């Protein structure tokens, strides 16, 4: 049995925490043959700051009954778990890193010939800040490093401003401005794009400089696939009319296009030739216009691995081997995933140790990559030990509005992480040893941590009880399950249909009851749009929609040997006539945009399914 060195007993028999600065997990095991493992080299994970003094104790919600797990969850009797803001944690790391290396970083900024910032009305405030704030110099150097990081983007924006614009019909321009700057509510992206399309061609040259930049930022920040696709079209329009495009904008557009291609190749009937042509064109633009960068090289390195385009992989590797770029943290993470897909456990170990020893930031995104690599290697024990170590040492929850979600290409946290990586690289280039102990942020499980484990446990031959234990962990750390979490958990019933394992009708009832209890908790919130712990749960319909209900109904059909008539009746009641008029109470499905089912209707259908014997 594997034991985690999380704590030991003192002379009085009381459990005490081990060294608070790092967590030694023997999760990388030396293998002496298939199925036989012996404890090998320690796998070192940086332990977050010791929050044990501020962490409250709590009782984990149980699901026990006569058959192991109940259709009704126990009452939650926990105390409030302290919350944490990831932005503040990343700022702390950055402050420590910059503050301890001011001379080197200041010299780097001077050598970069960064243009002085335009002085304005805030000069007096800056003077007062410099006099009163002891950390002013650190903040100013950090701001200049951020400007240096975005220098190309800012220079391109300034170059676009200098290009002469054409006159636009007032009515068309007013229509666009009303959508771009709404007086109330959020921006309607569909209406905004219609307003943009109504402009004369070339459209970008019929927009004033500031309005064009705001339009680009709006679609770049879009959370939906449609808005991201509009962004790529907008960048193409800008290039076609002769305006310059920054390397950051090209890379973001390439990232969106790559994601579209990877989604298309999963569909056997999809035609991927046009998307691949766009990707090749973006590669040429990044090569010719901006001579590529480490960010774009990493992007195409990852794309080549995922799409099995060996030529692209070889080209990226060549850039690293000939010294054009030095592998950074993201490069190492991509390589770890590649070793996982090749089931090379020693390769994962070597890459992680290199990442740690070279002083790069180790956060939950890195740990998630290692966890996923273990699962790809089919190293179940290592994955479970690593997951349990993260969950066990977590004494905090993520504060509302603060999430370690790195999916958006321009998220605040991703920008901070990239800035930290760049500072580390500057110090390494100047032969300055990086203090690994200062590059620590709390390793709090996020949605991807839980999704990794649910994917592992819901596979064919997986264990429903382990899936439910993951939901218990989320409950203990006050991380609310998302739409993706429930869809992944229910997927196990399809993979293990009509089996004699835990994926049976009793297990299906347990999971459905948990889902119903979640609805009741969310429905008590006022207003429903209040931002929740997990980003994306801003409204109850994000979870309780027609897609989830269809998945649950399908699970009932595959789990029962003889499907009860009530299942068909419920399905016919909700989805029976596709040509029928959509009731006024329906909502819009957050994934497909098609008319869906009202959350209250989904809940009522779920309760009816629970009544089936």
C-alpha cells in the first residue's frame, strides 16, 4: 500500500504536518515489470504556504446507505472553508521574484530601449505613490516588464492608428456604436457583428482607430466559439485591407483555428482541408512577418503532436535544438503530455524534475498536465496518489470570481503566469539562479483536476464509487460541479452499460439525486445570475439544460435491461415533437445555441426519473 508522507504522529499520538514548504509524493514508481512496482525516486511537488492556522475543520458529506450509497445525500455540516484569490497569489510570486532581482531586471529594461511612457494628468498621483508606497519601485519595474512583453502589440496598435480612415454613413456607424457601447446590459455579440457587417468595405478602414481596437478586444475576449470565429474573420479583414497585425493577434487567431481543426478531425465526415489551409497560412504569416516566437512555436508544436503532423513537430523541435528558442515552462508541459501519450513514465519524471530544478512556476496547471500524463500512461496508482495528495493538502477554496482557468487565450491569470515565466527566463539568461522556494502558489484542485479523475474513473471497467468520491471532494472544497463534470460522470454508464459493476440502476439514482440536490441549492440563490465559485456557473441554465437531460435519459435506457415505459413517457413529454412551438419558458442551450428546456422543467423530469423503481 502506498503511503503519502503528508503527516506523522508525534510522541502523544497526534498527527502533525510534515515540512510545510514541499510535499514529497512517491508517485513516480520504478517499475520492475508489468504490474509490479516498488517505491522509487520521490516526486517533488512544492507545498503551498502553510495555511493550517487559518483553515477550518469540516465534516465531509457522506452518501452511505444499505447498498453502500444512497439516493439521498447526507446533510452538509461543514464550517466555511477559507477562500483564496489566485490573482493575489500570482501577484505575490511576481512581487517576490522582481523585488529580489531589481538590479538585473532594471538593466534588462534599460538595454531594451523601452520608449518612456507618455506623461499625462496622472503624474501627480504617480509622484505621491512613489513617495508613499514602499513597493513603488517593484511595481514600476513590473509594469515596465509587462509593457516590454506586449511591446509588439502596442507598436502595431500605434501603427494602425496612423492609417487614414474613410468616411462612413452616420446611420450605419451609429448602429455599430450602440452595439459596441450598450447603455445597459452586456454586449450582444451577434448584433455587434451585424453592425460591423453593415459597414462599407474595407470595413476596418471605416472605423475610427479606438473603435476598431475596442471591437478587436471585444471579440478576442469572447467566451463562445462563434465570437472566437468572428475574431479570426476580423483579423483576416484587417490584414486584407493592409493594416498591420501583431504577433499576439496572429497567435490568438492561430490558437482558435487549431482548436477548430482538432474538433473537426474527431468527426469522420468533416472536411478539414479549409481549416488546415488557414493554419498553414497563419504559420507563414508568423514566420514571415514576425519571425515566429516562443508562443507560436509552442502552439504549433502542440498542434503537430495532437494532429500527428510530424513535419510540424520536427520543425518546432528544430527551432529548440538549434538554439533559436529556449524551451520554457509551456514547452515542458507540452512535452510531458507527449511522453504520457507515448506511455513513457521515465520521460514524464525527467521533464518534471527539469521543470522544477530550473526554477519555473509550479501551479495547478502543471500538476494537471502531470496527472493527465499518468492517466495516458495507464499508471492508475500514480495518478490516484497524486490526486489524493493535492486534495488532502488543500485547505482552501477558490474565491468567487477567482479561478485557475487557463482556457481563454488572454485570461488575466494566463497573462500573469506568462509574465512570471518571462521574468524567470530573463534571470536565467543573465545567469541569475532562480529561488524555487519563492515560485509557489497554492495547489488547489480546479475543474480540470476533477475532470481528469472522472475521465479515469468513468472509463470502461471504471468505478462509479470513485466518481462519487470525486464529487465528495468537490463538495468538501466547496467547488461546485459544472456542466462538463456531470456530463463526464454520466458518460460512464454508457461505457459500462448493462454491466454487473457499480454502474447499475442504484448508482444511477445516486448520481441523479446529487444532481437534483445541486439544483435545489442553486435555485435558492437570489438572484440566479450571482457569480458562483466556479467560473461558468453564473446562471442555473449553464448546467440544467436539454443536453444534460438527454444524457441522463440515455443513461436510463442503457442501464436498465428492460427500459421502463416511464422513461419513454418523460422523453416524449419533453422532446416529443421537434416541430412543436418552443414554449416561452425555454432557454437557449449554452453550447449549441439551439432552443433548450427550462431548468425547472429539467429538474421536474429528473425527479420523475428518480421515482422509477
